């Protein structure tokens, strides 16, 4: 392996290692935040909440001729 290829390989390994460390830290922080929300009761049915009547369709006018 040539010197330039070896340096590129080492740099790639370092970048991938740094990405892995940051990803692990983010996952840990997200887990802690989710646990805190759950303990406070803020996470219950959050995804299924609906506000108002924004998703109802208007009545269709049916005419028969």
C-alpha cells in the first residue's frame, strides 16, 4: 500500500470512529430525554392527539337529475 493510500485509509477510519462516538452520545441523550418525558407523563398518546376538526370533509351535495 502506498503512503498516500495509507494516509487516506487512516483518515477514513478516524472519521468513521468520530461519527460512531457522536452517534452513541446522541442516542444516549435521546434515551435520557425520553425517559424524563415518560416520568413526567408528557409522552402519553402524544402522536395520536388531534386538535379541532381539521381533518373532516365537507358534506357532498348530491343531486339527482
